[in-house]
C-alpha cells in the first residue's frame, strides 16, 4: 500500500474554504494585490517565485471567497489571514504534485514518468498567464472584428469601446496607487480595498455601451454563487465576469488584468453558445489567428518577405498540405503554422486522453504539416505551389528551415507539454507558443537575424534546456544565450528568468503612470482621487 506523507489536496481545499469565509477577507485579497502584484520593476524581478501568489492562485482565492462569503466567519487580523493562506497554498501545491508523482520504474523514460493527467493538471494551474493585460486589449478589434455585429445585436456591446472601458479602470487604479505612493502615512487594510472599489458611474463613464459592457462582465454576489467550484479545474464565475457587484451601484475589481483576460476570452463562449452562429464564429476565429500572426510577422520581416496560405500539391488536383504563413530572412525560411485550438475544460481536470487529443490538434498535427512543407520546399520541382486565388507561387531557394507553431487562444504549459508528450520520439522538439509570446519575442529580439538565432537554438537544444514557458526561455537567452551543453547535461530554467520579462513590462507601466499623474500635489489642492476634499484632508 502506498504511504502518503503529504496532506491530501482535498483537505487543504477544505481548510482554504474555511479561511476565506472570514468577514474581512476582502482586506486579505487587497493585501495580496499590494504585496505580490504591485510595485517597482526591481521588486518584481527579484521576487522569490515560491513566496508570491501566481495569478491562478489569486483567481482561486477569489473564487472560493465568492463561494463562501455568504456564510462569514469571524474577522481576523489580515496579516494573520495572509500568512495562513500562504501556508495552505504551499501545502496545496506540494500535495498536488507529490501525491500524484509515481515512483519511476527501472528502465522507464523520464518523459513517460511525467505522462500523468494529474501532473499535467498541476502544470496547467501553475503555468504563467497567456499574455499581459495590455496585449489582450490591443488585439480585441482584430480578434472579434468580424463578430462586431453579433456583439452589438446580442450583447449591446460596441467592440471599439472595450479597450476604453478597460483603460478607464486601469487609469483609476493607477491614479489611486500613485496617491498611495506619495502619501506620507501607512495605508490601512480597508483603504487598500478602497483602491479597487468603483461606482457604476465610474465604470460606465461616457461610453455609449458602457452599461452593456458592465452588465456582460459583472455579477452580483448572492448565496449559492460558485457553489460548484470545488476544484481548481471547475468553472469559476470570476473568470468569465471579473467585476464583482457588491451593491446595485458599487463594484469590486481586484485586478484589472482579469478584466482584460475576460474581454479576450469570454466572447468566444458567448458566440459558441449561439447554435446559429457558432460555425461562423469558429471560421472568424481561425481567420483572425492568421491575420494577427501575419501582421506581426510582416511588420518584422517586411511584407515582401511574407506569404500567406500557400497550398502545396503533389499533382494539380491532390493537396499535400499548406503553409499558413511562410516568411523568409537571409538563407532561412520560417514555416509558421497557426492554430486556434484551446485547452478544453476536461483536459484542465487532468483527463490524460483529452490532454493528448488537445495536444494532437494544437501541436502534433501542425508539426506534421510543417515537416511536409519543408520536404516540398527542399524539392520544389516535385510539387505545385498555389495561392488561394489559384495563381502559381514560386518559393525562394534557401538552405535552412525553421518551424514555429503559434496558438491564438490560451493553452497553458505548452513548453512543458511539448517536451513531455514528444519525449523520446524526437531528437528535437518544435517551438510552440502563444500569439502574445510571439509579439514579445519580436519586440525583444529586435532583428530577423536574432530571431533566427533564437528559434534555431531553441529547436536544436530543446532537449538540453527546459522551462515552463516561452518567456523563461527568452529571459535566459537574453541574459546567457542558449549554448550547446555536454552530452546528457541539461539546464532547468527557473521562473526568475520569466520575471525578467515581467519586470520590463512593469517598468513600462510605471513610466505611463508617472506621465499621467503628478509626483507632487499641494496640500491645499483638490485630491486627484475625486473625493472633492483637499489633498491634506484626504490622501495627504
């Protein structure tokens, strides 16, 4: 019989449910935001990843709080509650991993030892976010542009107003945080909560569809809400609607990031629930994925070096495969295969068969398609190349080929999945990442030559360097490069290399706040928070 030295994850979740029911747990949530999600770029870069909450851990806490807040327990000191929460979250992570880690059999591949649905579930939950909030918002018009009429007709939402709605929230929170920074006194727990409280008029503003946007992304707290949220892979209402209605006129928005993420993800589910529209929505989503990747690649390599939708035929009537986006630089051809496949809820629950099926549709099929493309491009005289209009296409003669698989929608732990599920099957594994990873890579690698070097080394040494996500690879490459190691040696790239990229993003946000808000305010001037009081009587 297997002995288990770790607390079962169900018991830890039970304790968390009891803890978050404290009457003042909103102060704890606000405390975590200030501690783990706010501050200088230096603070974020140097944070111990084991000691701060991830976005998914915070999301879980909010979901459990929603579930339990109508049966409140006695209030407690927020610092004590934070400390107890930290301890339980560490226990939960430990139990989720080690309770599902089977003893490796003699002769068993290290990859096979990790082909375990529950271990993948742990990897999905503790993976990084798919993108930064500003990235989500910036592509809304392109992702849902073809669905704008549906959004207006069925939700009353003007698509072009979604970014303004989000930016208004972010601007108000940043302004309040700036007041906290320049204030001479220590901020109290209830005042931290106040940074994230809004009235209906604050949120709706002057936007024509502001009320409709608020309705679509908010919910009112009531007994029984989130009652089926028992596990990290269960549906959490806060994921879809991250604006919490406390009263008819007052709202709590713990982090603007979740608003941006919901704007990017939730319309997909709304449209797919419409049986008459879901097929068109699926087609639009596939087209949007290719449009977005094409825009990024064309802007980086030059439009003249990029070609979309090249059909490759063995004979004029027999299609072999197709290239979503073909890009050239120097003596290298990039085959970009673009997929709009999401990780299903069943996979998030740890169903290994479904995980394998999702991976097949997102990565394995794309890799097989790219392999066929490379064979054809190496032997162009044996194939016919056609563009969508039927005209003949003549590929350039190059000697080097690189495959990149880009995903439009959230598919957490992609680097880990690629590493484990291809396992010993391949000498090198393909590079697969999300669309926002692509944007970040292009921004920091800066030139096609450096992008070529990065993708080449990521592929060639894919068995020697291991990381949980692409930004960790990028952070390591920018600092150390990716050099060939001795045989059987490997490097595990730790989370702080991803934090390097997060710190750069935070620095950009801080510059924006400093530009928009004064660093000094006269004591007799009106307080910028909008209270109507003088600064010395309010936040001074």
